[in-house]
C-alpha cells in the first residue's frame, strides 16, 4: 500500500489514504465487492466540522438515493450541515455504531467511523490525486467562508 | 410589597435527545426550591396548537416571563407574539461574549420596541412586561442558565416596572395538570396527578415548591412560518408568493399567518423571498432562516452544507424550486417563475453584494 497523501489545512495535515476513492462532497469511498462500496467522511471534512455531536439519517436501507439527495443532518462542535448522497445508488446499510456514538467519526474517520454502504456506480469518483487537487482549488474560498462566518458568529478560538 | 414572582417556562426539546432533556431537568430541579420563581414545563413551543394547555398557561401569565427553549430567541419571541403573548423583548446575555454585553443598554421601561427597526411592529398594545427568550443551545451547563435567570431577576427588579392593570400572575389559576415527568424519579411527585391544588406546585407542609407545572399534552410536530414584525414592512410579497393559502391579512391589512397548518412541511420558500428576512422557520437547518441573529454574537454554528454537497443557487431559484416541488407533491402544476415573483428580484443585481453574498458566490464556484 502506498503512502497516503497529505493536505495542509494551516498547520493541520489532512491524511488522504491513497487506496481510497473520493467524492467532491468530502466523503471517501472504499471499493467493495459486488458493487457495494463503503463511504465515510475524509479527515479534511472532520477537521472542518470538529467534534461530531449528533448525526441523523433520513434514509433507510433498501432505499435508492439520487446523487446529492439530502440524506441526513450532522451537528458538530462548530457547525451544522445537511448530508448529501455522494453518488446515486441503493443504500445497503447505515453504520449503526456511528449512529449510536458519532464520536467514532472523530477518532477513526477511515475505519470504524464509516457512514454507510451503497450499491453504486462509482466511476465518477476521484482518485487521491484528483481529490487533493480538488481540495487545493477549493481551499482559499473555503477558508474565507469559515473565517468570515466564525468572525461574525464570535466563534473564533 | 413583595416582588412578584418571575415565571420561568421551559419549552422542551422536540426530540428525545438525552443531553437536552437532562439539561432541562437540571434547570427545573434547581429552580424548584426557589419561591421567587414560578416554573412550568411545556412541549416545544413551536408545536403548541391554539388549544394546548401549555399555551393557555402562557397566555395567563401577566408578569415578566423567561422562556427557555431550543429555539433562537427571535423565533421564540415571535412564536409567543403570534399566540397573543406579548411584551418587550428582554435581551439575554446567555451565550454572548463579555465585550458585547457591555454595550447593551437595559431598555427603558417607557420604550415600546427598538426604534431603529423598519418593521411595522407587533399588532395591538404591548403590555408593560418583559419576555426573555433564552436559547438553551447557548448554555453549556445548567449553571449558565441559572446565573442568567438570576441576572434577569435583578434586571426586572431594578426596572421598577409598575404592575400592569388588572390581574397579576399570582391571581391567575390555570389548570394545573402535574404529570411531574421531569422530577418523578426523585420520588417527590407521583407519575400522574390530575387534580387542581390550591397552590400549584407548592407542597402544603413546607410552602416550598415541589414540582413544576407541566403541560405536556401530546403535540404533533408542526411546520409554519413565524413573522418577525420588528422587521416585516408589510410588503405582502410572501402573500403573493405562497400558493398554499398560508398567508392572509387582518382587518387592518396587516400580513398574518392565517392558515399555518396549510404550510408544506420542510418548505422555507417564502422565507427566502422575504426582502427583510422577517420570516422564520424555527426548525429549519439554516440558522438565518431559523431566526438566528447573524452577526449579533450569539453562538450560532456555521452551516457547512454547501461544502458537503448542498445545493447552491440564489435564494429566489431555491424558493421557486421548493415551491414547485410542493405544488407537484400536492398534485398541482409547477409554476416556476410565472407566479408571485417579486419584481424587485429583477433588479437584485443592482444591490451591492454583502460579504455573505460574496462568500456564497465563492462556494458556488467550487463546483461541488
């Protein structure tokens, strides 16, 4: 297995394992058998959100999701966000453990903190280099958004 | 003359979030031993229907009122206003950093509402009392809330507000249906009491309050717009835009939410077309629509939805798409931009973009 790529978010280095596929909404995808793949948040996403407090899904196993369909909601130390399907596909299962204890996302985002499995066509997903490039091109505006919002909201550390 | 009791009402979290429920219970428990407070527990304020006993209780309170809820203060305040529970907006310091609190003046007891706002203001007479909506999400611990209630108590005493004419809180006898849910595990209250004690919540031997008044009748989840009349200019664009008959006007041609339950669950479209951001959906995920005071220094969380794949697009396109979706769900024809589109939107590009517009544009260009 080759070395993971790193993406610098200020002093923080987001780790991007090279064997994974990636989606533009900052989810990773681990290619599985019979077209069933596992998805979770990248360490980049987790760093933006900080500690995850609360996770809620609006979908059930067996349901067909369209790409970018709103599928849930997350609340973290610093942020809230809707959650959106990274690709179209059939939901095979949600990670029940992470629903019980969302902090798994914080401690092991590429392992026990996985989110769900989809039977899906993942040909549109990115490899690690493409995802790294995607992060680079988006980093400037993302930083501006977060800094300005935090200033406005008095959330600066 | 003794100081009047301050009524503290806890509006429960609609879900069964254990941490939230635990905070509610801690606050109730701490306030119960305090004769200067009248404590009541109601279900989520937003969900209360017009006949709910919790609402009848709130309407009977005449004195100063602290409302603890899981809603933004603006949202809670104007939900109460809609139900005829009116007063001056009591500014909380909960969740505010020190430097901003220094600048805040206690409003004069002569003042009606903040004068700088362009809105038409609440209808009818504003009784001479203060309503303090506190957002429990601003509190990390029960102690934070209790300290703020103490501060409010002092502020109310210092204000020397004369009693409003007519009856006072102490003479009102609402129906006290004590389910005692919050405290039954302490063994002080049986699980269900269904009688009317002479002095509700006060134990007969010690005179100390032993249980909060609870009005926890079932409340189906509701979804409807809440108008902030301190911002609303009565432009009636929401009336034109909504095709489900939610809005109407009163006898004075003032906009009102006439048929709240005709509103389509999850759809915040009218809020997006409101030029004053006066329409709130208190349970919508985006803080601005849910009633957050953006920039007011509250501990609002940032919304990262756009980074994680949420739809971009300008507010009007979003609103039109949301409206079309609801029309189709209701078996009607989508109307797109053909009906009820505010004319000002055609000139929207003329307005200078504010900082947030620019940021959002940046995100749109990310091409998620």
